[in-house]
């Protein structure tokens, strides 16, 4: 079956000298892995450069059921980056987010709302000139909505605790170790109410940002089976240290 859809590149790795395996998250088919013949020549049908992390593509693929690797027939950039590849701090954040999504979206089926959230977030991140030090924090918090474990703010009151397992705020210390103290719970509550346009108004110290990132990764591990250690995490820390 021939399908045309939009896609975001999550990961690519060299399979042979002129062949890549590319992991995509697509608008209409969800997660998809494709085999791509590439070259560095000007006349190459598939330039290797279009398969860098978080690149947004229009693709045409020959889909076959019960086949792990699909055949890519056409691919072109649907959006050309203006800043991400040229600003080291943005490129590092993009690498972290693509690495995170690669593991968080395993087995994810078609989900138009999720795809549009990711696509719109990438474009905003690329175009903004605002301070983006909190972008990955807000992105990971917002992503939980689409994966089914968004923190429930309905029960938040000053002085409560955030239960990481129950995804809710509680007035008493939970009977386990996976919870945040009063101060960190307040930070999570505030960040959940922010969006990309207002996040630069919330000033986190270096230690607060790193701690919140650790909490978020731990939170995902509680809710997603086999979520691994991310090598890109330490690289990200070095950028905002």
C-alpha cells in the first residue's frame, strides 16, 4: 500500500556505507522505520542531511504489513530550519528531544494530536529568539498529556506533595518514595501552567533546572516500561550548566 504522510525524524543510523535505517513518527501511520539508500552527491534522491534529528518531512512509502522495515519512495523537507542546526545550544536540545521521543514513542500508533504537538513545538523552537533554557522542561511536561499521564492539577493546593506514581497532588506524604517535596511540587505546578511563549518569565537556577529534568526523566520511567538511560542527557546538562 502506497501512503503519503508527514513525518518527523526521531533517529537514523548507518546500516551500510550507503544505507540508513531511519526511525520516523508519522501523522497517519504512527511509528515507522524505513530503509533509505543515501549518498552525498548533488543528484542524490535522498540527501543524508534530511534525516537529521527532528527534521520535518513529507514522505511517500510503500507500506507492507508484517514487515518491520518499510521502503521509502519519496522524501522532502516540509519545513526548513532557520536556527536549530546553526545554534549549538538549540542543536543539543533537539538531539535530546529526538532521543527522548525515540524511546518514549515506541509502539505509538497514529495520533494526529500528538504529531501536531511535536511538529508545532519544533517549529516554534526553531523560530523563537526568546530564551529557550526551559523549552525541554515545558516540552516534556506537555508531552505527558498525549501519552496519558499528565499531572493532574485539580487537587493542587499550596503546601501539598506531587505523587509521581499517581500523577496527582496530595495533601499527605504518599506511602512510597516516588513523590516531590512541597517546594518542588510548587515548581511543577507553576511550569504546568506555562507555555512556550511565557516560559522565559519563569527563572530557574541551574540546579533547579537539572533537578526538575531528573524528576521528569524518573517520572517517565515510572510510566513507560523499559525507558532507558539517555546518553544525550549529560550533553544537555553541559549546555545549560
